[in-house]
C-alpha cells in the first residue's frame, strides 16, 4: 500500500466523504478486520501500527465475551483503541460460523466505539 501510491484513510473519513458527496483521492482504501480474530493481532495489525496506517476492527463481542481463544481479548481491544488511527466497532449481528452464511449481508452495521 505504501509503495503502491495508495491513500489509506480511516472509516470515519471515508463515510463522511460518502455521506456528503465529497471525493477522496484516487486509490484511497479503508482497511477493516471483521471479527476481532487473534490472527489479525498477531500478523497484520503490528505492520499497520508500525507504518501509522489507520484501520477499523469490527469485533464480534459474543466471541470476545465468551473468551474464545481464536479472538482478541477485551484487554487486547482496549490496548488497540489507545492508538489514534484505530477505530473499534461492533458488528450488529454475530459473524457466521464456519459453514454458515449471512441471510442478509447488509445486516452487519457499523457501531463506532472509540
């Protein structure tokens, strides 16, 4: 992304531009992670933080609350939320489990937590 001439922007900036018919620079991207999986915390998120790239983490609170080891903990999420480029949000419905699909993919909505 850095070397490819992309502009990485936060979700709030992108939604504001969309809602107010404003244009964003060419090659603008928004980085999101769905679910709050620990693998994102272990692999991708450190790279984004190192390069000060904003991103949004949509968490599945049901899995976090249950202490599912495949998901980040509330402590992990709180630590991430301290970074100015990180937006934490909830999915309105739990994410589908393996082999399941969403009946209505538009049912997942954005709820800003930070």
